[in-house]
C-alpha cells in the first residue's frame, strides 16, 4: 500500500514540474511589462508601441460581424434543478 502513495506522489510531482516548465517556456519569449511610464504613454498618446510582432490594425467590421454572429445564436435556457 505504501508503494501506491509513493507512485501517486511521484506522478503529482512530475505533473507539477511539467506544468511549471510549460508555463516558463510560454512566457520566456515575452519580456514586455506595463509599467507607470507605459501607462502614461497610453494616456497621453492613446496607444503603446512594443517590440512584439505587429499584426496591423484590427478589422472593426470583422469584429462587429463576429459579435453579431455570437449574439444571434440561439441559447438554451438552463435547466432548473429541484431542491
């Protein structure tokens, strides 16, 4: 029975280490942080330039179409559970 708990602990530790490694690799390429100077620049200029890849301006018409499509979907009412 002791082997079961040892195995379970080892699996949990391995999963935790894997999660931390994945989290670190996902954020290691991003070195940009919003600080007070960045907030002031946003308030003064209305935008903030970064070194990140520029994807160009947003297509507001496409965003509006996607929003209309989202809200046009039919929604099922949630079932109420008896208490």
